[in-house]
């Protein structure tokens, strides 16, 4: 692991962003312990600042702290995936129903979809993940509910971590556009029930793919 140059923001924020980036791009692999003394020396910062940064990432779900083990990058389990998707399916299916009934503006979803349809095998993985999550976040945003938006944002870090850990097993990034085009066509249609059904099927298929990778 290599320390990264820190931007001109607070030390804690810069540390948090640097560690977050290394976790999400796979430089810090699942199970990797984060040792305060070594990291503080590598970054040239005090242990208090480092501890605060790690605590922020524990709160996001990108790090885990356990007695007698310390702080480490978690490996998300099948139970973690199922738990995440319980809430995700509830949020996104309800969002689909509401945006169809309200004829909401889905231009943000369309922009994210076009990004995914332009993906090639050479696209960096973090950009692929960003486009995928942006598509789903724009669906939530279109509802206009601040609480739904905050709830989805709270899931994003763990969803990004999950997608980062799937990178070695994912060999078809160029199909993402077609998969999400089906969802987009459904939520821009005139009927709520088919839109809800399509979003649920999309997410349930995602669960199946993820669990088959983890098993």
C-alpha cells in the first residue's frame, strides 16, 4: 500500500478520501488490517487525525472495527448482500412507482444510461461503478423525497464496496447499458406496475449474480 498526496482540505478529510479511494479501487483488499502507527508514519500525520478518518469510514461501512482485531477492510458476506438489498429493493421499487405516476423528469437517469451504453472494456472500474450507482441514485432523486435520497446515499458506500470486491469476477461491463436500458424504458412508460416489476427483477437478478460470485 502506498500513501497518496493529500489535497488542500482538512487533514482528516484528506485522509478519509485517500483511504476511501484505496478501499474502493481494491488497493486495500478485503481483510487488510489498518495499523495506526504504520499509516500515521506513511502519511506523516498524527494518530488522532488518522483515528478520526478511520472512524468516519467505519461509520460508512467501508471499514470494520472488532475487539482484538482492530480496524480492517471488511469482506461483505452473502448475509450482508441480502440485508443491503432488502432496503434497496424497497426504496427503488417505490421510487419507480412514484416517478411513473408523477411523470417525473428522468433526464438524470438518461444521462447516466448513455454513459453506461458508451462503456468499453477499457473503462476504469471505478468509473463503471460510478455510472451504475448514478443511474439508480437519479431514480431516487427524481421522486423529490429528501428522506429517500438520504437513505439511498447512506447505502452507497457499502454498495460501492460490494461492487469493488466484485471487480475480479466481472467480465462483461459492456452489457451494463443494455441491462439498464430495459429498466429505463419501463420507468419512462405509462404504467407503474410494469415499472415496479422491472426494477424488482433487475435488482433480484443482481442479487443472484452477486451471491453466485460469493459462493
